[in-house]
């Protein structure tokens, strides 16, 4: 929690970016890069989307949801790694076994599994907010063990053979590798302003004019970068 609380504040340091054309400047604080941080997941998702779009094939994709019974989900509070690991394995094996059945599809398939620990009770039932301790407790329930992968690939999409399999499928389907994959526009409020982005005032190039360390305040009198509401 401490890393997330400090994310994009003076506690983690940062830099001041200045426009080479109009003189506009703003402070950009460093991010915590914690995979559970809501502020940092936007850029991670932005990088993940083009990578997955690269692998898209001109075939039909299906979305299947496997949900743990409430009684078993309760156990996950104590044995997240073991239980979620088994959920990944059981759901992928179910899809691949049924697909391989000659009476059904009779084919090898690929699976990309994403673990969601947020239920509809939290996402679709907004409260006028909770007591601080209860809010933190509910949040920590969804923090995964160190090193646990929330997204996994199986079958034809297993990491070790994915590129070769996709290339082979494209050859069999006689389709080219997409030169320019269509990627949905990222949501504006979660995009951090970096030097790759131009000046928000005039479109000129932005450069670092000052770097400040953890816990320090910038000397330049610039406002923090405006985040969209
Ligand atoms: Zn400018
Ligand atoms: Zn963060």
C-alpha cells in the first residue's frame, strides 16, 4: 500500500518538463510501477494491447467466463496462489479438452486467460465510500502474491511456441502479418505525460529541465501536470 500511496507524489521524486517553444512547464512525478496501482495500470494496459493485437488472427474468438463458487472463493483469502493457479489450469484444460473432442470441434486451440478478482458487487455497486480500514481491507483482498501472473497463455498461444504457431496459422490461412494493427485509443485520464508527448499548449517538443529526487521539491516553480478528472 505504501508504494501506491506514494505514486506520483514528491515522495518518489520526478522531473520538470519544459516546452522548447512556448515556455510552458509542468512537474511530472515518478510512478510506483506497482502492478496493483490503479494509476500505473493504464500505461501497462496501453503497452499490452499492441502486443496482443500483433497476434490477432482472422478467425472467430470466443469469450468464456469461469467463476469460482462463493464458498470456494472465500478460501482464496488464505491460499491465493494455490487456488488461483488451479483455476487457471482447470479452466484452460477444460477448454482444450472439449475443443479436442472429435464429437465437438476436434481441434487444438489457444487460450489467453485473465484473472479477475473484482466482482460486480464492487464495480457496479458504488457506495458513498467506506471506512478507511474497510476500504484498505477490501483492496488488499485483490492483491496477488509476488510473481503471480494474472494473464497466462495456453495451447496454441502458449508463450514458448506462440510466435511459431501464429506464423504457421497465418501461412495456412494465406494471410499477411498485419502491418498496422488497429489498437483502441487509450483512455485519456490514465495516460501519463512523458517526453514522448508534445506540449499541451502549443504542440512543441517537451524537454526535461530539472530532475528532483525522492522526497525533494522541484526548484522550478511549475504546477503539477494536470490530470484529467
Ligand atoms: Zn509549448
Ligand atoms: Zn503507481
